[in-house]
């Protein structure tokens, strides 16, 4: 399973791995979450076409990306509402 006849075994889809890593990094930086979500969907499309392993990694990257993005938006809105963040302009 996961190998090409007469060839070397295939590894996980690189974009799926990158999606998972960037989604986890998204806890610190919101752009990581967004990139993780996008790469996860691209990886799923590649995996469906090629049959390469990594579907679970891509799905995990998408799910974690959405979760970390939602957490980031929540805390950003909280800082706006309470005035305890970078977006407080002294009102």
C-alpha cells in the first residue's frame, strides 16, 4: 500500500504535511491558519487525483486551521471590545 509498482514507496503528500504544520503555527499567527486551510484543500484535491497518502493530515490541517483561526478572531474581537489590545486608540 502506498507504493508504485516497480518504484520507491510514496510518502505523504507534502502539502498535507505543510497544511498541518501551518495550522498548528496559526495559534501564534493568524496567517498560518489561513495558509494551512488553503494548503489543506489543495492537498485534498491532489490526493484525490493521485491516490497519494496524506488525506488524514490534510483534513486535520483544515480542521485545526479553522479552529485556530476562530480562536484568533475571538481574541482579536475581545481585545477590541475591552480596549486591552493593539487596536485600542485611546477612546
